[in-house]
C-alpha cells in the first residue's frame, strides 16, 4: 500500500487561482451602528487590499531583514485606501511598532491590539477600507538576496550538486534594492505554481519511506535549462538556510494548520526556492490518503 499526497489550496481566489497569504485577524474597529452587511463588505475589501499589496509589504520585510534591522515583530505595516473614490493611489507604509502605536491612538481597539505581544515571525498590518480599520497578522515569505560567496558555500544534497553551477549563476555581490526584492518575490511564487505538479508527484514517492511532515520541496532555477525540482528532508534543506535564521525558523515549523471534515490532518510542506539570486521558503498544504 502506498500513501497518496493530495494538494490543498488555502483560500484560493476563484478569479485567478492565486494563493492568498495566511492571515490572522486580530482586531476590527468601526463606527457605532455600522450595519452588518456594510461591515462584511468592508472586511472583504480589506482582504482584497492585503492580497493586492502583499508583494510590496513582503519586499519591505525583505529589505528590513537584509539590512539587519530589528526583527519583523518590531515593525507594523499599513494599507490605507485612498479617500478619493476615483484615486487608485493607496498608501502603503512600514513603521517601527512604537510609532504605529502612537498613530493608532484614535482607534482604541487597534491601539490596544498593537500593545499586545506580536506573534513571532509575522507582520502586523493595519488595513483601512470603507472607514473600517483592521489589525491583521500576516505570515510573510520574503525572497532574500544571496551573495556569490554564500551560494558557493551552500552544501546541497548530493543529487542536486549537478545543478549548483547553473542554479547560482545569477547571484551577485551587491545588495538588492526594493524593486529587485519585489521581482524576486513574484518570480518565486510563480516558480512554485509552475512546478507544483512535479513537486506533488515527488512527494507521493518520497512519502512512502519518509514521514510527510519531514519532507521539504526544493526548486532551483537553472536559467534557459529549466528548473531542478526535488524533495529532501528538512535536515538536508536546512543546509541551504544556515545563514538565514528567519527562513530557517520557517523551515523548522511543525504541526498541522487544521483537519479535514473526515479527520485527516492537513500538512504544511515548506518549499525552498532559489532563483534570481534569491532564496525563500514558500509553503503549500497537502493531505495523505491511504
């Protein structure tokens, strides 16, 4: 008997099939007397704004980590929709937590929420839409720049060594700017989507002999030659992230994000992506079926 691995998509958008970021609503603030339908509509608009601007927020987080500034829990993002109906220029900002606490004083519930201990390795974001303010915790997946020296020192699993020269040909020695970080984030997400079927097929084979929760997907970009896709153990994958503590902690997470109605556990599988001179840890949810 072999174990089958079935993919699950978290909150996939019906419009384009993209995967939304994992978000945890913390606080909602609105004017007294707001009708429930209006509140629901405002919350939906907040979700749309988070999805739209997640890449930009993630690039900002990557810059913070790259510059070795305080950890992301010390920062708060903001997405403030434009007050003009015909103006598409929304405000996207990142500020130290103490500044965000001061700015949020007009909204007592959000202010109290920011004073509560933040969730580890996640970004709190203030989102405003239709005069409703939300405080949401986002699990970001930044693509961080890798220098040529770091790439050459990476101790890849033996069966991926053949790809080393080509996979890391695009790494550079200069720090990446915001536009490069944003481009890398979007490219990494696209690579995971493009290689999802092959990753799933490899998981089906590896899960026969290795517990699924110990598996890690790997996608290496090989330029014109295509991509190298594999599944390794978390221990092997950790060698790629030895100098990236934030990503290493994401790789080390265990546990199930939930269960299906039939009682089966949902497993979150980390996927290391190395492309365009950047490395990130993406995630996908799967279940096992005997």
